[in-house]
C-alpha cells in the first residue's frame, strides 16, 4: 500500500525507482532488506530472472536476509525493527552511518541489445535555444520482474504507462507543426523525443543527455509526460516546479488560461521518469502526471480505461506550457528545495545559477 496515493502502488514503491533515486544521488551500491514488521521470518526470495528489476538500474545491488542486515547494523547499536519503527512513526528518512563495511561480490553478465529513441524536431528562429518535450514509449512486454501481475504472462500494453504520454507528445508536436505551417516560427528549436528503456532505468533519456541531438547547453527546459491518461476529479500533478525560479508562476498562469485543473505541484526535479536525466544535467524540468491506479504495471492497463477528453485537455495544457516557455526568457535553474540537501560539492554551491552559466556537458 502506498502513502502517496491512498490505496495502490505508485512508481515510488518500486525497488527499481529506489535504485535509480539512489544512483542519481551518488550512491555506489544498494543493499535491500525486507523490514521485519510485515516480513518477519520470510525466506529470501530470488529474483525471477538474472539481473531482474532493480538490479538493472546501473548500480551495484543485492538483497540480503533480515539476520544479515541486523548483523550489519549491530555496531550502530540498533536493530532493523527499531529503524523501521522510527521511519513508520515519522514518515521521514532515518539515515545513519555504519561503523562497519560490507563486501559484496557479484557476477556481471552483460547482455547487448539495440534499442532506439525516436526523435523529431522543429527548427526555431534562434537555433542556439532548445526546448525538449518527452515521453517514454517502452513498457513491460509480457510482464516479468517489474510486473505487479507477477504470475501473468500476457501483453502489458501500457495504455496509461505510457501510451498516454506519447499521445500527448504527438499532440504537442502537431500543435507546433500547425503553428509552423501558419507562419508562427518558434523562437526555440523544439525537440520531441519518445524515449526507450525508461522501465529498465531511464536508459533512453540518459543516453540522450549524454549524446544529445542538439547541444545540451542550448536546452533551456524539458517537459515530460508520463501516465497522463486517467484524469480524476480534475486533478493534475505537475512535478519540478522548484527547478526554475519562474516555474511556479508560469504553471499557474498557463493553468488559469488554458487548463483550469486542480493542480497539485511538487518542487522535486528527481522522480521515477525521464525528466530526472535532464534535471541531473542541471536543466529545469516539468513533468505531468495524473496519478497511479490499481492497473499500474499490470496487463489490465488497457485503452478502455483511459479518460480521452481529459487526455485531450492535458495535451492542450502541455502545448500551452511549451508556447509559454518558448515566449519567455531562459528560465533560471534552481536546485529544488526538497533536493538541496542531496547535492554535493560544486553543485550545491551553484544552486541558483542560471542555466546559461552551466559548462557544456556534451
């Protein structure tokens, strides 16, 4: 059960998301253990496949039994049960340094496959300025390690996650192309990217930021859309408003003019989707999301459960966001307040620099 969305799992509940979050914040490894409150005495479960799930997230990872975890934390004069009680009581992290170290030995088996991002763009009047609009097009195939229908071998078509985001992406691109045909040349290059490999660790968006189609220092902002097909109670979530000084006012103004949603915002630029790769590269980001549901990562996430009028409204809202970003000066990059304690070294000292002050990372 998730405390983030009431009664169903959200992306935040996945070990893959936790592994990516740890990786993005500089962790070199991850040791996973089930808490004793609900899993006392359970045997250690093997992954359903070699390297399955969170172990594919570009970070050294393993799972240990509860007695092993208790041995690791014993020198800190605490127990796994005590730590879990402290976390559950306050709902906040309960980190501590351990005086002992652990040695983890793994066998790495490299598997190679060719997967592709799908990218298109509209040239802008100023070719040195770029906006990126993205959504991932991959899902879970026949299920497997990340499925919440673990015993079901059936197509996981991902209507909401994330055909809905790709549909919104195409609608924004269509809106921009129509404006171009009518003589309304955008000021920025508009890059539209359908990312691959999001479900196995933000692979496609990470590759894009490492090998961008336009110089990364020209990218002023990135808009991501993931799971935007199930609008309920007129509630739309917008993440990343704390990643640029102008974003809170910009999002509110666009909603007043073109959305009329009950907006729920968060400042964080990190999250379980492709915008994280851009935020990590010090680019302001926004992400649209209509919330998780009981069909998340299941074969039952099908087309008939989508709210198509709501998806159309969200696509129009996204297009208006892009129009506003295109008309405005370059947004001033910020480290979001919820992230400020997680940055180290020079990044923390530069948390209010404009993006134009960034060094090229390509």
